[in-house]
């Protein structure tokens, strides 16, 4: 089956992969995909994958918004920091 990996969405983008259910763990998928021109086989949690591209884009956007909010909080803390 085809899945879209969102685990690396904020660093490498959404990755399209072919997946098979892991024999060792029910909550994992074994993925085979192209990464930087090399075929990569990796085991990831089902929660790090989506079954449709639309779902993956929505999840990645939520991840982006959460990261932006975190960085804005960090920026505000740094702005308030005073050295005497």
C-alpha cells in the first residue's frame, strides 16, 4: 500500500512510500522509498504515516503551526531577556 510519511515533514518534507505491515510489531510499518537518490527501507510507527496525501498535508500544516507557535514563544522569552 502507498503511504505518506509525515515524521520528517518539517525537515525533509512529506515522503511518499510503499509500505507493508511489520511482522514484529502491529503498530509499525516497513517502508521502502527513495531518499536522496537512494532506496531506503525503514520501520516507522503507523502514527507517523497517512494513507492519503491530503491527510498528510493537513497533518504537516498542523505540525508547522505548532512549531511556529513554539518558536514565537521562544523569541518572546529571548526579547525579554536582559543582561546587567
